[in-house]
């Protein structure tokens, strides 16, 4: 890259980073960090474990965000100085080093710029994800299991914590459904663009005649509820059933009636949790899932009312959002953004950041 082009790129990156800083507001976040650090140092913090986890999680999230922005600013300033010195001294090696660092900064600033587009009411929250097999029989159940692995691998790639609440295994292979949470800054805002119907086209490994099979799986993404949401669920509105956990193997979790199923009678919503050995823990987790579903239901009702007031009765999002084709060619394509790659193996191994970024940009443009 020519020297003038490198200097122009630095100027563009400086402009982009300044826009990000205006949105993130590091000064305000540092002030909040100071207040949270005082709360963390209080000796009675862990007397209320739920509040302590919220405080420490928020503190960690803010610290990471401020460090990321300030780190990029420091690196951009350094590379500008390095390029100026290299130009004055005719140091070709330093120019090459500057070009490499500018390339890295360009990718990282672009990724952070996408994050600033997440300004929805619940975008900063953790995500509650449910995957269900749909049309396609055993292939659909196997596809649902592939998607579960894809999202958990994505979380692992980013060192995000996740917890599987419930898995309903299919008889022959794969899963009927699975529900899990991803705990990370902006997990809901990021993963919400994954909601919809996913389609898989391949030669079925379960067909003795080796025929091509199309199968479908649905992905639902909800924000995890917080205490401030004030979702009141009267005891009379729920029916709670306990049952023995099921799953492959002979884990101790399966030896007692510890699994919990909660039915919300007014809406018919049913949730279950079986990942913990304690019935009380499973009940608490199932209630959190139910609260998230009710929160999302209320949000959808508000949006429907707004669309009715605006005269827009249609949906801006199609339900079928991505195709994974393994035969007769290899391709994964997002049907909304037209973003596509030719390496399905990498996608199923959790490499979905580019799809998420494209979805976030598309959603903002479509809003």
C-alpha cells in the first residue's frame, strides 16, 4: 500500500474511532466503574448473591468495553507516530510493520463499530436461546444438534460463558429442542439476528439410498430478564410438574425426580429445566426462562400495536433466514443480507461473526 494510502486509512480510522468514542462515552463509563468498584469493595456485597453477580458482571463488562476503546485509540496513535518516523528515516521495515498494524486496526475498529449499532432496549443483556427441530424428521433433529454445537462453539471462541438449561433428545439421533443462555456483553443484541428458520440441504446420512434431504430448525433468541423488569407471575397462573431427567449416559442428574416443567396457564407457554441435580435450582432456572418468554411476548405485543398505529401489518423479517447447503455444492448463505461463504464446516464450528455483523447492519438499515 502506498504511503499516502496508509495515511488516508489512518485518517479514516481516526474518524471512525471518534464516532465510536462519542457513542461509548468512555468518561461516563469510567465514572460508573468507580461507583461499581465501591460496591464491589463493600464487605456485605455477597449477602445478596444475585445483586453481587449483577454488580460484578456489569463492572467487568464496562471495564472490558473501556479498555477495548482506549486500547484501540492508543494503538492508532502509536501507529501514526511509527509511520511518520519511518517516513522521515526511510525505514522500509517500519513502514511494513505499520501497514500490518493498520490492517489489524481496520478489522477491529470495524467490528467495534457494529457493536455501536446495538442500541435496542435489551441489546446489552445476556441471551436466552432455544433451538427446535422442525420439518425433516431425523435429519431435522440432527440439524438442530449441529446448530446447538455451532452456537456453543461460537461462545467458546469468544470465551463467553454459556449454560444449557434443557435438552430434549430425539429417539434416533440429534435433539428435539435445547435451551441455553449465553452470558456476555450484548449477547442478546448480537444473537437476536440469528432468530428464524435455518435450512439444511445435504445427502442424508440416515437414508440408505443416499438421497438429498432438506430439513429445517428454528432458532428463538430472547433477552434474559432482570430484577428491574418486574414481571409478576402469580402462583395461580402456573402449574409445576416434576419428572426424572433424561439424556444419554447414566449421570447422577438422571437418578432423581429433579427436572421441572412449568406451564403458564394464561398463555400456554411451557418451559422445562433439567441440567441441575437440585429440583429447587431447576425450578429457579425454569422461572427465569418463563420470565424471559413473557418479557418477549410483551415486547412483541407493543411492537404489533406500534405497527398497527403506523399502518404496517407486515413483518420486516422473513422467518427463513439462512441456508446451509452441503450438496450438490458447499455454501452457507444468509437470505436477508445475501452474505455467503463457501466453507460450511467452519460455520458449523462457530465461525459466524461475519453473519452476525452483516445481520446487525442489515437490521439497522431496514429499521
